[in-house]
């Protein structure tokens, strides 16, 4: 986004990583600032959005990308407090952020919002009830927001990452090497490889830009073909 000319305001929990990313953007000629906050904390999230407006002015685009996986457990044994915690991060944070930025976008007659769903937004998965429930609900939130926002020329879309190489994915089997994990997961992808964060970022950048000016209420998967195919083995 910074390379495309956007002024980027980053919000996440780890200040050291935020500072590094901001410095990297500045060194490459972009503009960026940050606020360290846990988006599962409503007050902290709203303060971070306020800081973004004070730093760069009105918000034209929102990428609600925070997510947590919870833990694998049978539904009958799932911890209630953890279930609520996963929903606060994956669902409520996006709801709070969208609710906060929409009035300004309405007033200016435009804007773009992208939320990060998951293959679990459209498929059931065993032993992961909090994650699946939150990601299903997030897709519904995006569609509802898109329907309301369209008359105001504000677009809302949902991206569905497949097997993307991230720290969370690569920790699925702490005993296996990264190479072994990649090979095992790639066997489930029609394109024969897992994806990269950059491949997802390219789509998000497009959706947030004016190049996607007639695209809203859409669900787009970056999954190497998993959701759209049935491969007999």
C-alpha cells in the first residue's frame, strides 16, 4: 500500500515489529506510522483509529486483518473463555473498526474496507469451533456492511486466505521442519504449493484501491484452488 502511494497506519500488539515495519516503509520512500494496541480491546482499538486520523487525516481504507486460531479441541470440551476471546479478536474487532470508520466514509462519499476471512468462512472444520464460528460470522459481517455501505459508495469485501505461509501456519507441527510442513500442506493444494503473504497482500492492495471501484460484497479466495475444486486422490 505504501509503494502504491498510501499513507499507512499500522495497528498490532508488538511495538518492536510495528516500529521495524514503519522504518522499512520510510526507507523505501513511503509514509507510515503506528500504534501498539490489542484490537480485542475495544477502547484501545478505537483510540488507535483516532490516532490514525490525527496523524494522517480521514481514513480512506481499512484492512481488518487481525486473527487468532484459538486451539484445537472437541466442541464439547472447548473452553468458554477462549471461545469468547477468539470472537473478540476475529469478529468483534472488525465490527468495532467498521462501525467506527463508516460514518466518515459516508460523509466523504467513498472508501474501501477489506476483512480477512478464511477457508473456514465457508467450510466447517472439526475441533476448531471458535475459529470457524468467528470466520463464518466475519463473512456475514462483511456482506451486511457491504449492503448498507453501497449507497454511500463505500465498498466492503472479504478475502479468504488458504494455506498461506505465516508463523501461525508453520507452528501447526512444532516437531516438523519448515520444509516438511510445506511439503505436507502443498499436497492438499491443486496448484501444488502453499501461498505467500505477498500474494494475499497484492489482492488486498487492489481491493483497497480505486482500480477496484466497481467491486463490493465479494468473497475472494487466495488458496491455490482448494475451495473451487474437487481433486480425486
